[in-house]
C-alpha cells in the first residue's frame, strides 16, 4: 500500500513538470485531490486496513497530501507571477514619450456674467431670491397690472402649458393657467406675497418668449431688482443703476439718461440710455463716445401692483428695474449674435469662455 502511495506521488511530480497554465494545474489538482482523486481514494482505505498498518499508512497519506497541496500552491504562485511579468512587458510605459494633453474647461460667458452681477448686488446689500420657471397667469400678468387684452398674453408671445386648463389654480375666483414665465418679475410677486417691506431683492433666472433672431431667443436669462420701503424714489433708483453699471462695465463714469416710457407694473416708467462709442466696426465701448445706447427698463412700482400683493401703497413705495443677462454680456464682451450663447460650439466657448 505504501508503494502505491509512492507511485501516486511520483506520478504527480512527473505531471507537475509539464504544467504551463492555471487550467492545466486545476485539472491535476482535481485528479489527485478532488472528490474522487487518487489521494482522496487512498485516504478512504484507512478505515478498512489492519490496525497495525493504519497509523503508518494514515501518516504517509497525510504527508503526501500536504506535499501535493504545497507544490500546487507554489506552482500557482509561479504561474501568476509569470503572467504578471508578461503583462508588464506588454503594457510597459515608455517614459520618454511626450505627455498627453487634456483640454481645460472654461466658464460659460453667461455663468461668468451671472456670478459678476451677483457679487455686485451682494455688495450693495441686496438679497438674492429665486422662483419657478413654470408659473401661472396671475403671478405672471394679472398681479403685475398687465390687462387681459395685452399682446404679451397671446399665444404667439407666450408659451402656455398644454392642457393646463385641466389643472388650474384659483385665486379670488380667478383661474390661473400655467405657462413658462415671460419675466422674472414673478419672483417679486411671490416674495411680496410672503414678506412685508422693507424689501431689497434681486432675482436672476431663465425666462421664455416666442421669439428667435440675432438678438432674441425663445429662452434667455433676466435680472430684476426690487426695492420697497417708505421713502425710495427715482433719485435712489438712478443711484443704484449708476453704481451697478459702473461696476459691471468697470468704468469710472457711465453717462446715463432717463427717457419716459410705459410699463404696466411701474408708474412712472423709464428707458435708460448710456453713452457709448460705435466708431470702430464690430465693437462698442461703454461709457465713452457720443452715441446713446438703450440698456434697460425701470420705474417706480405701480401702486396697483403693491395693492395686488396686500402692501399698503399709501405707506410704501419703491422701484424696480430689469435687463437681459445675455444683452449685458454681449455689450461687455462684444458678442454680436445672441444665438451663439446656446449653440454649444466649442471653438466659440474657448474664445469667449473664462
């Protein structure tokens, strides 16, 4: 019986010399140590042999079994090391090659402009408030004193939400259809409904209007500011505008003029013009020159708007102004076409990005 064990062990050593991969090694392991392997079957015989041979035979079976297991483990480690070495040879890195370059991203001009504007208004003590892109007619039009027959309410100017009439809100028995907000003034309405004066806020966000050309897109960004207290007036409005425009255009002086205009939500209302120089083709210089450029609209908050949000118009007054973010960016960075902001052209972004 011991001779049989020696023969099995010698057979294993002969086969082990020919092992070239892990699959072959596993086949040999099963042949000798598997459930029906040669050593396993010899171990099963221990219970059937004579007692005087049992101890010696059992010790020899365990010895050979341990040696085979040890040899298999050693061969496995050698195979893994050889595979790893071969992999290193194939995947070696030539450190003399030039490094790979990676394109560095840039901040979009709109994002950069928004961040700049926020910093300016924070420095002037304004609070930033935000609102919803999807609004209702009351917040978007009625509360702002925009009459029902106003052209802005028509389908060709405003994006109404399909089937919104099936799920309308009501306020004072007035139905409110859902729509994509046409201005960020809706944020002011919601804020005034929940907060009482004094108020000093600004909002920046996306707005939507049915228009598309070199100076208009169906979606754009808008800035709106609102101040409501007991004594703010046109002089304060002009002062804030002057500070904002000087800081934004980084100019020591911004000659500015007010022209009377009409907006339903302000009374009186003004269009603001600033001095500029258009003498060089494709470039506008702000704050210098003999030309005038319309920059934004503003005015004293209409008493009807204050009354619509339950603010006492005999005690409080204020002013508001708004301007398109893209328009400001176009003027500051001499960008000629509004649509380029949204084309996603990497070349354009690399040129105008920050």
